């Protein structure tokens, strides 16, 4: 007797491309197992995944817009305000999810960092690396928010953490230790580059620096302008991904090639050929770099204390050098980064495959 083909809804967080990129191997494994996958996303995440899996069904699923202050001294106020907005957004998300479950006969929901996507009408998995939130307002507030967080988590059927369970891990205290009220599985780190084939990108053998800039548009532009100003007229060949310059402006900087986006295969190829990588310090980026065994200069996005924590954590481990965006000095960072070596990870989907087999064959 054959089991029914499962309808799976994948819902990544639309806050940068970290959540979307680590969903790629999960989606591929689900497809390999015979599941029918629908992706619910919005904005850049939606466009990004459509390029990776053009054959799948897509639903536009809005995510709450966040307002972060451009000045660091106001981050605490805006973080607290964001918590209140999240609570309202969670309720809206949940109402919309119930509609989609009925409309598309969804059996399984995999939510990457979207707390509103639980339901008693489907088997719901919560995927994240970030549980002990770093809000910068003291332990009392952090503990209060964690209790609120776990209250929403208790509505899911199980939790997946894309990291190692033991002391040698990539997320540090963000997900260690962890004692949740639902079944919890450390499924090992995930990289978008798992199973990828290299695809040549223009002038890849002539690149000295690959800079991949993601995140909030205003802060992305600030970092872009910093990198351009420090590279202009140096003769250093660079490739900048996440470009926000007009074509006419790009033509005035001959030593920098600009791309709004690279496919994962092109990015894999360029990452292997370039001498120096500059990137944000999001968890998915760090996972990718460790799978490649490539060092990088990390520049945390201002006001995102999670990224600052991860950059500091890996600097202390001797894995990556980092600098704050408002103090970024490229030549100094290049010299300092030579003293850091990340761990080289290998693909291990054994636990993830067991969970997917359970979902497809048992649920």
C-alpha cells in the first residue's frame, strides 16, 4: 500500500536571504522523496527561490515590515517596538495560514523563523538557529522575550535546529543550551551549496575581492558606498553582489563588476576563485563559508545584535575577522583576516533525511 503524496508548504522568513537559502537543500530533499512542495514567501525571498525552483507552485505570503533605527543609540527602543509589532503580525500570519491550508490541502508546514505558522490542521515544524535572543536590554528583558517566544513555539509539532548539538557548533548561545516543550532535533548545519555544480561567472579568474551585500536596503547602500570609495582607483579587481547603483554610475568604476544577484552555482564558483570575501555575518552565510572552508571579512548589519554576536563568537574562535560597518577599513581588514581560519564542514543530512522520511511516510 503506497502512502499518500504529502503536500508541504515551505515558509521562509523574508528578512534577507538567509532563511531562503538554507531552505534550498530541504526543498530538494522533499522533492526527492516525492512530496508536492509549495513555497510561501514574499519580496526578495520569493524572487530568489523562484530562480532556484522555477517549476514549483508559489504563494505570496507577506511578512511584517520592520523599522530599525539608522542610529545605533536608538536600537533598543526600536527593538522593543518591533516585539509588539511581531505579536500582531503573528496573529495575521496565522489567519492567512489557516486559509492556505484549506485552499491547498496542506499536510505539512515548515516554517523558517515565522512564529505565526502553526496549526492543528497540519503537522507544523519550526526551523531556526536563533532562540536565545540578543536584544541588548539586559537579562530580564531577554528572559521575558524568551518565555514569550517559547509560548509560540509550543504550538508547533517539532523544532529543527540547523547546527551541531555539541560544544563544537556554529550558533553558540543562540541555540545552546535549549530545552523546549516540543520534540527538538539538531539536524546539523545546512548550506545552500549542498549538491551544487559550479557555473562560471564573468571574469571569475580575475577577481581579487568578492563582496556580497545583503540586508536592509539603506544599510546595504552604506556598506556598498564604503567598499566602492575604498576600492576606487586602487586597481584591485572586485565583484560586488547586491548592487544598488545605476548603470551609468557603474561605468565610472572600471575595476569593480556589479551584479544585483548571482545564482548559487555562480556564487559557489566565484567564492572558490576569489582571494578575499566580504559579507554580512548572518548564520546562513557563516554556514556557507564553513562548508566552502573559506575565510572572510565579516561586517555585521548595524542594529542586528544577532549578527554582531555571531561575528564576535567566530572571531574569538579564530574562524573569521570582523569589523563594525561604521569603522570599516578595507586594507586593514584584509591584513587582519589572514590570521583566521574557519572550520571545514562536510555535508551530513542523515538526521534531516530521517525527519523528512518520517514526514513523508508516517504523518
